[in-house]
C-alpha cells in the first residue's frame, strides 16, 4: 500500500499532487484512482457495519 507516501505528497507538494491526480490532464490519474479503490477495499470499515 502506498497511502502514506501519497498523503505526504498531497500535503507537502499539493500542486504536484493536483497535476498527477487530474483525470483530464495526467496519464497517472487513472492508475492513482484504481489504486485508491484497491486500497480502500483492503482496509476494514472504520465503523463496523458501515459501507
């Protein structure tokens, strides 16, 4: 999982993160979104019974 490094990038390099996560302008955006979805499926819900 790469949640921590991405959160650091988003916090300390927000312009670079915005460029990479822009679906209309970056070839990296779709793989980032796919990884986000996969990562979110790997973690249990924060509240039991929540979806």
